């Protein structure tokens, strides 16, 4: 398995846990690539811009993969971005970051894996984008293209996350019978100031003014509101409700602990995404939060990997 936008490896982690051999991760940020390297020491890691990467470079490094996965940046498409282009097709063909989707497709065409899975926000298939992306995959040789929309919380992730997975196989994992709450996910962690050996579990500093303001928040209340695309209102510095799911974890997300007047640590936020504690994040604190928020939650990734494995074994 090859991961073309590997980040810290949430998507790849699910495939590894399902028995796939992760042979390559690609990311264009050295510290993020180092996170992937720490968590997948047997894999090759390329610090490259996918737009500049050639299929022959990957084939020379690791041979022909059975599976190619990746999550190109969602910023050009997401409704959380108030600056996204009005025309959906411009987000794909004109926005230089949006065009990374096309480079993913190009590399899939070069590598010819038996299965590809591309993750993004559901808005990637908005309006004419759906047919445009299907046509691009057909152009490189994949006639069947499926747009699978999945909820991470249905597969063991303690936070809400609705995501699109574009693939050449149908992905419909069965939901689990119950959902995991915030307190189940983080309730057993010691306070970050107590003695512990848990990676990425350090206090996040706050100004005295913000400290006072968050102390007044009740469960579900937010300190910050800001505009998203199309008039949407976005929230940040939300005090989590302990007995419900957490809101969607993004790179910019900062959550207030349900019982303590402090922000969640990177480790607590990683747990809200279903990362195990032995999955580590390197780099500065904000970059660590970015790596967590931009990942595919490992429990959801494993549910997808299980479907891919069944397909491959059946084929």
C-alpha cells in the first residue's frame, strides 16, 4: 500500500492494522514526514510535492502497489473555507491546491493499483465536480468510480466526521452498534501536569484572559464564532459534552476539556480521532494539532481497509 498524502499516517494506520504492508508515504513537509517515519519505520518516506512526483519514481522505489490511498488537501472544496472559489470546477482546475486532486489521479493512472481510495470532504463531489472527477479517473483507465460517503462515528471514532471516499470499488462497511463518547475516549488519561509517559500529552498554554473566559463555558458552548463559506457559522474553543460525540476535529480546532478549565492536549485530541497512544506526532504543537485534524481517523480507515481486503481476497 502507498499513501500519496500521508500526513502523520491516520489513513495508513487503519490499513496497517488490517494487515496491509505500508511501503511508502509521501508528504511535502519534513516534520510531518518524520511523524510518518516514526510510526511506519519499515516504509519508505518521500518528502516531495506530489505535483512534481512521477509514477516512475515510486515504481523504482517500491515496485507496483496493490493499493494507493491519499487525502489531497480539502481547503479548496470545504464549506469551512470562506475564500473557496464560487465555481466548483474552478476549485478543481484553477486552484493550485485543488489541482492536487488531479495529480493524485495522474499518479493512480501511472501506478495502476488494483484499488485506489481518495479521501476528501463531500463537497468534492458538489455539482459538476462529481462527473468531472469520474471522467478524470476514466481517462486514466478506471471505468468504475464510486463516491462513498461515510460517517466516522459509525465506526468507532469519538468525534463527528462526514467524509467522501472516491474509489474503484464499492465501500460500505457495516456500522458498529454503538458510538464512543468523549469521556470514554479521554476519561482515563491523567492530567497533563501529572507524572506520565504518554507522548504528546502536555498542557496547551492560554492567556489569563482566555483562561477566565473558558471557565464560564458550559458543555457545548463555544468561545469563538467565525464565518465559513455560504454564510455558515463555524465554532472554536468548544467545551466538550462528556457524554456525546465531539464535534469535527480540524487542524484549527481547539477544544475545552469537559471538566477542567483548560484546552485539550494533542494526545486527547488524537484520541478523539481514534489514534492509539503509540501513534506519535512530531514538530511544533500547532503542527501536531494540524496532523491530527487533517488525518483520516484510524478506526474509519480500518473499516475501509477491511472492505478493500475483502474485495482483493474475493478477486
